[in-house]
C-alpha cells in the first residue's frame, strides 16, 4: 500500500499569508496526485489534479507542484474562505488520502 | 447541474446490514466510473470502493473487502453500496464520488453531500 503523509497537521495563519502544505508518498507516484479542500460538514472539493493542474473554477492563488514522492500545495495569499482542511490523494495505485492539514486562523 | 445525492444511512446494530444509494444527475452516469469514500467522525478521508463505468471492474479497500459490495444500475443513474457484517469502525459519513475523465482520470471531481452511518449496539 502507498502511504501519504501530510505536514503540518495543523497550520495557523492570517489572511494574506502565503501558505505551503507538504505531502509525501511512501513510494514514487509519478505525478498522480490530487489536492482537495474540505470545509466542516461539507463534501471535499477537487482543487488540483496531476500534481499541478488547476481544477476549473478554482482561484489561481492555489497552485501545486512536485513529482515522485514529494509534493506541495501553495496558497499565495490566504483569504477568509480558505480556512479549511486540505487533503492530498495519490491515484497511482488505487487511492490513498493523506491525513489532512487543518488551516486555522492565527 | 451535476449532482450526486446519497441516501440510506442510519443507525444499525453491529453485524447487521445496510444499503446506501447515490442518485446521479446532470452528467452521463453510464460513462463515469464511481467511488465510495468515507469519513469517520473527526477523522480523515478513506477510499472504500470503486466501480467501472459498466460495472465490470470493482475494487475495495482491505478494511471492507468481503463485507461491502459496490454496484450500479445505469438505467436508474444509481450507485449502491451494500454493507454487511457492519462493525463499530464502519461508523462514518459515506460520500459517493464521480471519477473524472481525460486528464482528471482517477480523481474525484464531483462529490455527494454524504450520508451518515452509525453502527452501535
């Protein structure tokens, strides 16, 4: 099984901050990585696929990078709507999610 | 608009069964692979099961293999999850999700709102 590890688990930030979340895979997944955003009581929402491709309708302040085993999600300037939990997901071999990174107000 | 609506959740005793449904609209259901994903209270997301667009291929997480069965009825635009021998650790919100096409292949680009399953004596 491929394990996905996100860091940090919780991130405290302010509006306007630049944010980076890291996701590491236990083995190479090429660039078969997606990022999702989830708000409390809601379904997850696809943000990024194939490591760096932005889903339609997702603001350009979100970006993804990486390949192999190390990936990052960056939010260039945090807005109030961005406080949420973010999950990475590998789809190189079946599907596995990271444990999530909660972005909270500092 | 593109929509997935789950139903069938509830409270059930350990060892009993439950069947979840997910009705799709706004897209060509019969052309889309589908998944079930669950989220235990206060926990992260866990992929549960996959079914191909035509129902001929299915995969399961080890945690549910042999107990859960995914199926679909393309004439009714409906996805199912039959859950047998339920355990306390199956307590979760269950989401159905549509798999993307082309460059979004194998990502989950549309999600339902979820249905809650609680396994308790």
